[in-house]
C-alpha cells in the first residue's frame, strides 16, 4: 500500500515525520515525565511508553491549562513528540504545540483513530494541514 493522504486543519506550522503513537482516549501531556518523555498516568493505554520523537495521535486534549508549558518543557528537555494529530482542536494543546514549535493538524472528515495504528510511518505538514500515512508492514 502506498501513502494515504488526509487533509485536516492547520493548528501549528512545520513539517515532521516519524512513527505513530496512538491513544484512543483523550490525552494530556501533563501525564508525561518532562525529563524522560514516558507516560506516567496509571492505567492509561500509553502508560510506560515514550512520546519522544513520535507523532502523537489522539482524539483531543483535556484537563487544565498545563498543556502549554508541558510541551514547551518537553521540547527544551529533548523528549517531546515530533508532531501532534487530533480529531478535534483543544486550545491548550494547540497553544502548547505552537509554543514548542511542534507541527499539529486536527479536524479530519475521516476517523483518523480507525486509520492510523501504532507504528505507522507518518508525515505531518502543519503548513498545509495534511497528514500522510504509510502503513506499518
């Protein structure tokens, strides 16, 4: 299978590519250790996994306004994701992605959570609002 291209909405500029890390439930970066990049939320499907250099795919952010500084601190510590893909926008996640200079695209006609799987190779273009998916073999 070749690359599948899906158009969404621009949230944060830039281009990145890497391996998808997918959460089926809403996600907050405050539940990531800001020095290691490992998800620390007990019982979460991503608990114990690293977000470092991944393309994070999840429905939307949730919770308090810690997303802005969480992504920024993770970027400064060298453990941030390369990109963020959401089904719906969440202002705190979007501001965090912009401050941390992490490309982000959201709002797709297709259900990206049904299309993108862990390990798929993703190219995210925040300038154009597109995501390319190459399925894991």
